[in-house]
């Protein structure tokens, strides 16, 4: 028997409606777990942008004034080079600072267009030999107030604790999402097996008149796919809501102002969630038809 689109749509819709409570439960479970997974991925992206300036053991940054003279800049460079307490450093000129600015605010083209390299401060990213907070503070104070220096910014203990907290939250959300994904697979399996049990007599009649195994199985498999796809769609909406409503409030804190997630990262995460939803639905339905459909 050939499979017709109208038949597949009608049979899939009938199965979904007959088990509406189980269908809603499966869809919502998929939505919750994928929302958690998506948010954990976005938190990871935001944390990476937040700590961009502090990679490689950098403990403080000496920001120069954009209008600092060559002599003032040379004096700071000489002080950094000759300090026995500094292990290494990295100098970012205004062009490099602008490239970093474009990377951090890649999803805000209007902001990038309003800024030019000449207004951004060059900086020295310093890695001290002693990372103790008191030693770092004492070393950084040597550069505060010097001609041409705008400010000295420190990688405080709060920032390091925030990174640790972010990693813990990501791990917790990912584990919870994985557990709920397993629950979602079992719910989809249970929903489809219930649908097959309620139509056992009808399936036997279809078999007697020559229906193939795949002719009978495909509508049930599409039902599972619909569970995963609908749930993933809700999850994408939930993740996008968190990104547009919650994350801007997070960035109001001065320490978290660089907590940025680009539009491309949101779109790629959404596409990944849709793919995972489809896979979860197919796994649950394939398991059900292979285990419970004895035709």
C-alpha cells in the first residue's frame, strides 16, 4: 500500500487527539528540558564573552587614555617591562581594542557603527608572578594616577567566583536536561504504545487486507516526531524569552556588562534544540513500534 500525505496527516492527528493528556505531558516535558539545555548553552556563551578580557591568567588591566601621548605610553611600557613582579603582559592598541569591541557586541551593529577606534583606550593586560589578591592590588596601584593612565581594572575575586558559579549552573542545567530528556523519551514511548493498544483491532484488520508493516508504523512514528518538534518549538520560544528579557537585566550590573550573546549564537542554539527534539521524538516512537507493534 502506498502512503498518502492526507492519510498520514489524518492518522497522526487522530493519534495525537485521542491521547491528548499524554501528548501535552510529553510535549511540555520536551519543552522544559530543551529550554534548560538551551539556556545553559547561552549562559556558556555569555560567560565566555564576560571573561574575554581575562584569559590567560590576566589579573589587572592598565587602561590608557585614548589621547595619551607617545611619551606617556612609552613610560608605562617601560615600567611594565622592567617590573620584576610582572610575569608577562599583552598590549592592545586602539585597533585591537576596536576588534575586541566588535567581537563582544557583534549583535549590536548600531552600537559598533557609533564607535570608532580612536575613542577606545589602548591597554596593558598584565599577568603578575604572584596572583594573591593583595599582591595584585599593590602592583596595580603602582600604575594608578600615572600620566596617560585612565584607570586600572582588576580581575577581582568576585569575577572568578562568578565564573565558577556559571560553570556550576551550566553543569546543573545540563544534567537536569539530560534526565528530563530520558523522561521525555519514556513519555513518548508510553503515549504511542497506548495509541497502538487502543487501535489493536484496527491494526489487525489493516494487516489482513494487505497493509505493510511500514504503512502501519509511519503514522505512529510521525506522532512521536510531532511530540519532539512541538516541544522543541516551545523550548526555542522559552530560550529566546530568557535571552531577550532576563539577560539584559543581568547586563545592568557593571561587572556583567560584557555578558553578551550574539544573534547567531541564539539561532544556532535554537536549530540545535529543534534537531534534538526531532531525535528524541523519533527515538521514542521507534522504540515503541519495535517493542509493542507485533505485526
